C-alpha cells in the first residue's frame, strides 16, 4: 500500500509541475517525444514457421489519463466506479483481439471500482480467448482486487503464480508453460516490478533463476525501469535473453518519453515485428511483438484440458 502511495505522490508532483508551467491544456512542451507510429502490429507473411503475436499492456484498471493533471483530478477513479470504464475496457479489448498471448498489469479482479467486473475475464470473453487467468497481488476486499492477468488462444500446460521478493508485498509474476512438440516447453513470464531499483534487482534475480535453464523463454511486462538498466545493470545481463524493446518509449501514453514496458526473448526465438502501439487508453502504451519458434517446433494446444494452476 505504501508503495502505491509513493507512486501517486510522484504522479501528483508531475501534475503540480504541469500546473505551474501553465501547460494543462497541451502536451509536454519542447520535449523530444518518441511517438509510436503504429496502431497495429504488422501482419507477417506466412513463412512456414510457428508465429506468436504477444502484447503487454498496463491497463490501469480501465482508467484513462491524458495529462499529468488527470492523476489529480481523476484520482477518485482508483476507488470508485465511473461511466467511462467499460468503454475503455471495450477499446482495450479491441486492441488485444489481434494477439495470441496477452500480458495484463493493473487489472481489477472484480471490486467496487470496476463495478464488480473481473477485468481479465471480461477482456478474455470480449476477445474470444480460449484461456484466461488472474494473479491477485493486492486484495483490498470489495474496494480493490489488484493484479496481473494472462489471456491466451493456446491453452497452456501450467501456470505458476510467484510472489516476487519485495520489502513491500504486492508484486508478482506468472510463469506460464506452453507445451511444444519437443522436450523443450515455451516459458512465458509476465510480471509487474516494484518501483525501487533495489527491489527490481532482487525480483529480476529471482526470475533469472527460474528461467535460465530453459531454451524458449519470453519475459514481458511493466518492468518500471529503462532498457539500459536491464541490459547493463541487472541480473538479466548474465542470461542469453535479448531485449527486443531497446529504444522504445511507452510512458506517459500521451507524450511517451520513458521505456518502462519491455519484452525479452531467448536467442532461439526470432523477432519479425516489434512496436509500441499508439493506443493511449491507459497511462502506458502497449508493446507488442511477433516472434517465431525454430523451424519444426510448434506449440501443442490443449483445448479440452485445464492447465495446472499453482500458487
């Protein structure tokens, strides 16, 4: 809870600075903004390989933010329902419908503020995904059900919910195993890291231990840190994981200047398309990738079987 308060304080500081500069009616003035150029990830031509289209999106429980001032004027929306939330969720669902595997952060599991709608389930049904699962990281009863989510058109073999190490509890990662036609599974890790650098390093060290023995790995989510830190100064630099999102910006969505949302992949996987998508619905922009498995390797769908869920 303290960590969320600290985050809101930083957001309010930004709002105050915007007011002082009298720029409440325009975007950040004079900044070198890296605007995304794509609304949708390009469709890759059939090359005989098994392709997967993945997307990571911090949806901020369906709240829309268009400038720093909104963190102040719309702060009540983190506690109470509002009429635009379902419209925002429908817009998010439209974006996600073009993908095979979806990582969600800051999704509500069905509380007062979301109108008692489980947002992960809602998006899965809207997008006609075969499988969905929510990881509840912060349970405030009927006031808020805060967590991560996964949507998938391929039913995984298992989902393991992991609590990430942190002085302030409430951060988690999902390790999702997809069966392939070989002895090597595809492991997709979806997570939302803490704000402090020390906590991030401990969390990434934990993730590294879990994935370093696997051949096919995708790590994705809101990592709350820049690409340079991931590449040069984190435990992941000692792995073979390749940062596919180097040089992109996802935050704030209305004038992106910081790359906080990332996707890393094993060198055995090939990237065919990668982009930040221009859908400023939340305060983060979604990041998406098209990857292929090596020739002859494909996923095994399990439509009539439920995956093993472990907490």
